[in-house]
């Protein structure tokens, strides 16, 4: 009898993909739409008996055939995926798993970060990863009332500035987190700089990087990619569970967000925050959008103006610091990228 072997499943391989889907469905798992890599372990007859996938720095979509449970196949699949990630320079890894299988991944060196009770567990392969992030945040813990807000600022608009101003006026310290990953049109370095410039007049604002733990491709890939509503909801709840730990580290008792009438992902995220955060003693404040010329100010509208070369309209939607950046040589590559994009509504 030949030894089971592991191979990549090409997305164009209809037979292999169908076998992977069948394995996942037996475990009550739907294959994610957005994956970088999928592998399957095959038996001597070419039948898939185990599978696993990657997206970004995360491992996901694991399943083992019921007839082969207890044979160590999951260990081999995970090892294969870790080696594949290492080959492309990814060493800090995360995974999603069902609550009842988290213990198997703990035995493989993964440590729990957060869970959605009875449904989903989020883990990483660094024992001190998330605890270290929390410890670093605690250095910025302040006395008095603390609130928080999270923004991608792609780019920073008068709407973002209005949210920061209103939130900062409500508390002694506003912890303002900037989404760190470069999955948006504007790079993180530019977005963080624009947030810093646009909030420089608010002395009680403390800026933080989200890192891989708040609205990242690890915790919340649907924020950056179109996905099914149920996947969005699960990821949003997981992101909220992570935020609760962060809020505890900083003594945050309120989270502010702008209302979202157009984005399905952000609108769903706001609804889940409104449901879940008060249960942890954190007030959720959804602020009506700032408006310009009768319309809500949004980063997507700003990006559309940039793509169309309508710099005159931008004057009413972004602060002077952002406008100065957008008209500089530094922003030229981003604007060219926007002009070549099929759509700038999301990202």
C-alpha cells in the first residue's frame, strides 16, 4: 500500500476542487472564496482524504475524511502549509478553526487569541504574539475616560477628522487605531501620516497601529475582499472579540465609528459592534457621517474624484494636510493606480 501524498489543488482542477468541497461539507465548512493556496492529501486511489488552505498569513479550511481520523493527517497538512508559507516569507501565522477542533491545533504549536463561543477560534503560532501586543498597548493606558476608534483612512477625509474630533471631545483619551496592512490603494505609511497630520490639533489623541490583530487580513479579510455575508459576520464577531481584549488593556469604555450607508461590510460590522460591545461594558457610538454639498463624505468618493482628476471637488472633502499630499509627487503612483483600477469603491 502506497503512502498518502500531498499536492496543491489547482483552482482549475474541477475534480480536485470538488473532492475538497466534499471533504469540507462533511465537516460543515464552506470553502472560502478568497484563498492563495489549497492542498489535498490523496490516498493510493487518488481520492482526497484531507485538505487545508491559506490566505495571506492565515491557515484555514481544514478537513480530514472520517475514515482516516486518528492517522495524523491533519498534522501533515498543517506542516505542509507552514512550509509553504515559510517559502514565501510568512512566519507569523494565524488560523481559524471550529471550536471543537482547537485543541488539535494547540498540540501543533498554535495559541488561542479569541473565539466566537461555540463557532470559531482564532489562533497564532507565536506564544507571545497577542499578549506582547497587549503589553505594548498598556504603556499608553491613561487615567480618566478612554474611548477608541479604528480607521483605514484610505485616504483621511474631513469625515475621518469629524469622527476623531467628536470622539476626542467625549473623553480624556482617544486611542485611534490605523489599519496597518497594505491591502488598500493608499499605503499604510501614507495613511498613518495623514491621520497624524489630520488629528494633530487634538492633544488627547494617541495613535496606534492595528498590526495583525484589528481589521487585518488575518482577523477580517472580508473588510478588504468581497465575501459571503455569513463569512463577513463570523469574521466581524471575531474581530470584536479581539477588540474587547484590547479595550480591557487600555481601559476603553466606548468605541466610535461612522455610520455606513453604502458599504455592506462596514455596515454589518457596525451592527455587530452595536450588539456585542455593550455586553462587555463598552458603549458603541455610531456617528452620522459628515456631509459636503448635501452628500455624505466618504473615502470611496474621494478616490473616485482622484481617478477622474476632479481635484476641485476634493477641497470640500479632505483637510488641507490630505489635499497637500494628494497634489504632491509622493501621491502620484497611488493616483495612477486608481486611474488604472476597474473599481475604486472598495479597498
